[in-house]
C-alpha cells in the first residue's frame, strides 16, 4: 500500500508557506508528497526547490486549470492511493490513515472525503465540500452541511460515514486504479465540477463515493479563484450543463437541458436585478460556450457508456429540486430535506 499526497499549486506560495509544514508533519510514513505546479508566475517553484528539496516537484508549462493540471500530474504518480489536496488546506493529525484503512476494508469504495471545515471559523462547515456532496434531480450540486450560500454549523449532526454523490476536490482520497479506469478528470472542464463528473462516472462503474467525517481538514476556500467571481459563475453554469450532457440519458436530456436553460435564465435575470452585470454576462457566455462545445462533449458519452453498469444504483441523489426546496419551501439545511422517498 502506497500513498501520494498531490497538491496542485498556481501562484500559491503564501499558501504553501503557511499550510505545507502541517501537511508534511502529519503525512503517513508510507506516503510521498508531490507539488504539481501549474505554470505559476510567482516564486512558488523556487520556494519549493529551496525550502523543500526532498519533495517531488512536477512542473507544467501552461496553466490548464484544476482538471488539466491534475490530469497531467497524476500521470507521473505511481502510488496506489492519490490524496488530492488543495494548497489552502490545514490538516488534522492522522487524517489520512483512517480513510485509507476504511477503503482497504471496503474495496468497492473508490473515493472518500473527510469533513471539510472552515479555517476562519472551525465550528462551521466550509463551502467546498462540507460533509460530502449530493446532487438533485435537475443536476444542481449541494453539500451535506452547505446548500447554496447557506453553511451550517458543525454540531456533529453529520458524523456518520455515508454514501455521497461526489467527493470534494479540495480534499479527496481516491484509488489510482479507479481514477484512471474512469478516465480521470475531464480537462475541458478546466475548473469546477470536474470532481462531480468523475464521481458520476465512478458510480456508473459500480463504485461508491463515501463521506468519512471521522477525519477532518480545514479549508480556506477561494485560494485560486475567489468565491463570487464572474469566472467562477461562468464555469459553474457551463460545467453544470457539461455534466448533464455527458452523463444523463438521452430521454432525460430532452427535458433536463430546456429546464436548466430556463432556470439559468432566471438566475441571470436575478444577477441583473442586483446590478451584477458581470455575472449576468457570465451566464450568457456559459451558454454560448456550452453550445460551441456541444458536439465534442456529446461524443464523450460513448466512453462513459463503455464503463457503465446498467443496473447499479446511483447514490447521493435528492429526488426533488434543491432550488424549489431552498428558495420556495425555505429548507436551507440538509436535514430539512427529509429522509423518506426523496432520499436514496
């Protein structure tokens, strides 16, 4: 059993200075740390070479985003388990080993994520992952402990190990064999939702994705691309459509894509009413990009179909609309969504 902790870095010298010492201090004895530098223009590379020459440094020539950077870097990593970790994450003592032990005891589990809490307020869940990712019937992702902009306080209410739809790319442990069997991250996503797309394919292979809250980390968030930026809005809206186009059945796409287009249009108008013209434009650009890449993304369905187990149940799906529940019914906490027929 071997472990690779792989940290993708882009102009994150300050994060490496602050958080890398703790990662090194708490790494398992049978692990190696890789810094995958995504064509940084700051002093990150020089810092690593000078201060941490014992670490494995991988350098890309151009910035290909989270998806492309990891997809390139992981080709050079041969360990059995990948720990995909953001550079702005503060780790707890011995947070990796319990997850690895759990996965070794459960061979059908392809990926796990720890509980992700906020560095700014450790009693609160953090936006990028919280206690595990879910998705609704329309393809909108949310988290156990975080729905849209509402983030819950961690009271131990989600401490049980449980199946989820997707594990956060901020802190994820994944088997290298399963990663490559599913095709890895889709580089055309660039950033945002690529881990959801990957976990969807893994589940179609009959694998499970699990939240393991007995382990926890603390995430700064927005370390490379700030929350609330127009670029993030563009990527989230475009990649959300990519996710559906690649993975949903043709029959479902006939109603899902028009429904999402309408809801995206409403969201764009809300941005406009709030004076956020840059976000309004980002939604429009996202749709233009989606149409421009429609054929290329649609062709990828063939590869996905080749790994799909037709009768395998997809877990971590909310059978209602999270938009309706959040904005109309006012259910802004995960536990309010219910545990009956709407949950699997």
